[in-house]
C-alpha cells in the first residue's frame, strides 16, 4: 500500500476553551489503531457533525481527532466479514468522528467489525448520499414494520417530522417507497413541492404538531418517525392512533420530553427508540440491503448536494441553523 503523505484531513484540537477544527496534513501514523485501512472517497454532513465542527461540546470525546461520523471508500489494507482489499465499504456510527477519527480525511483506520461491504450495484457516493441520516431513517421504518408483527395496523397516514432534514427527507422517501401515505411536517412550508416530490401526500406546518398539548388528542396518525423531540414528540404521542408507534430518532427541536403516560396506557401507543451508532450487525446488513432496493441514486438525487472538505465550516453553521435541505455529501478524495 503506497500512501501519498501528508494527506488531507480536518482535525479537531483541544483549545483553552473547547476545541477548534482546522485543515491539517496527516500521516498514517497519526491515525488511531485499527485492523482495516480505508481510502475515504466520500463522507457526509449530519447534525452531529454540525455540532462537532462548530465547537459544541459533547460530540468529540478525545483530541486530536478527525470528525465525520460516517465514511465510504475502498479498503486498502485489512479484511473482515464479506470484504477485503479493493472492496467498497461503508462505516457509520460505532463512535467514528466521536471517540475515534472519522470520515473527514483521505484515509481512515477502523475496526473490521464496524465495516459493512456495500450492497451490489451501489457505490461510495450512493452510500454517503444515504449516510447516517438515511441509515437511521431505514432503522426507523424497520422498527415500525417490526411493530406490525403482532397485528398492529400501519394502514393509515404516517407522520415524519423535521421532514426537509437528512433523516426526515430519507424517511419520507422510504415510507413512500413502501406504499405508505406520508404526512410531512416542516418549518419550511416553501419546500412543500420538494416534500411532495419525495412522496409526501400532505405537508403540515411544524406548529400544527408542537401545539398539540392535551394528554390525548384526536387520533390522526397510524405511526410517526420523529426527528425533533420536545413538545413535537409529546404532541405526536397524544395524536397517534390506538396500537400505533412512534420511532424516536432525534432532538433537532429539544432533548426534553414532557408528556403523560396516557397515550401509552390508554391507547397502547409504543415509543420505539432508534440508535444508529451501536446498531447490531444483522440489522445493519438488513438496513443496507433494503436501502439499496428502496433508495436508489435516482430517488436520492432531489435531496442530495455534493460538497468538499473546504465547504464544511459554512455548511456546519447552516445545518445547526436548520437551513440545509436533505443530504450533504462530502467528496473527500
Ligand atoms: P438535519 O439538520 O438535516 O434535519 C433536522 C431538521 O429538523 C431540520 O431540517 C428542520 O426540518 C427540523 N428542525 C431544525 N431545528 C428545529 C427546531 N428548533 N424545531 C423543530 N424542528 C427543527 O439533521 P439530521 O436529519 O441529520 O438529524 C435529525 C435529528 O436526528 C438530529 O437531532 C440528530 O441528532 C438525530 N439523529 C439521530 C440518530 C440516531 O441514531 N438516533 C442518527 C442521525 C441523526 P424542517 O425545517 O423541515 O422542520
């Protein structure tokens, strides 16, 4: 393996107060230990990356570190279950870009158990157009489908909140691909055409849900995928139909949850927690296979923009301000 050193990276270093992220040339010896080396061609920008890049505490747990919670590229050294040198692979979660260096560098070194081979017919650009956000949306759809195993009925409208975001946009497209009637809630009503193009049957202003404040509201949605948390999640719980379920993915609005147990104990509503970081491997494989089927590159195109490492400072400000739409792929090499 011949590597041109130094190679391009963004590196976060601790400062007197907090941390700062800067472009830096790295050598292979600077990468953390691991038994698989990947030439990273693509990464992406997720909400967590926005927090890390903007110097917010809580995401980056060690310094110096390369941020970027997901990556895709070619294995240059090492092997694992279903992949070896020369294969295209994807890594999301497992602490990359948080506890150990991640995707914003031309090379990454990781543990073989974290690496998934790309499904046949896909490539790294596709994998990062999906990224952690799309993978999370897929886990949410699979969780709702598992919920129907004992007869719960998803045959009604399904709500997606934060619908123009990365998780939201991919959730709308995945639910529509699975034949559901999707209601998309957004703070950007000027993006209604975009959401309809992704497959939403109805577009609702976000206040319509966050202002639902009674313990039980009229039953509106068979299920929901929530990326917002806070009063939005409390409102969804109160308006979910009997035996329905809410896949709880995020906190774009708030990490707090003030609600009553009435929807849970009087209507059998379930909260399904979604954790993409430590998701077990069999479920990961199932999710990536299903993503390859239901979210091909043509379906991702309307929600995907491609940028470079140089664009990340500006993009990270915009994702935290809720200004970005869909998925931001970062072309690394
Ligand atoms: P994005 O920033 O792409 O999307 C978030 C969306 O939420 C925005 O586009 C906006 O959509 C809406 N939003 C933003 N701010 C507010 C607010 N103050 N109140 C209400 N809605 C708001 O982020 P991602 O899609 O990458 O992530 C979404 C959430 O999911 C984040 O909290 C993230 O941490 C979490 N997440 C969790 C994962 C897991 O494993 N559980 C994995 C990945 C993400 P609109 O304008 O359409 O309303």
